[in-house]
């Protein structure tokens, strides 16, 4: 039995980032001035590398949790 489903959480993160990109694309069609560009540079552009690092960390954590679950399952005594 899986105790942790990090893949689903990573998918939710990707969906949220996709929604943010879509919302920004729609907003930037109407809001395209120096302030919007500054907002994008200050808040949105830094998200991309941080987001990628976060997804990489979640993927690695999912791999480690899966390994731990397999090891724990293999070490449990068989029941009759």
C-alpha cells in the first residue's frame, strides 16, 4: 500500500503553473506597460527555475519514497 503519492502532487503543481501561464497570457493582452513588464520580471520570471528545481526535488523524493516502501515491504515477515 502506498503511503505517499508525490506524482499526483507534482501533477497538481504542473497544472497550477499552466493555469498561471494562461492567466498571465490573458492578462498581458490587456495589461502591457512598464508596470506589467516589471511585475513579470520581478515575480513571474524567477518562478521558472524555482519551479523546475521544485519538480526535480519532488521527483527525487518520490523515487526515494518508492525505494523505502519497497525495502520496508520486502523486510516484513510473511503472514499466514
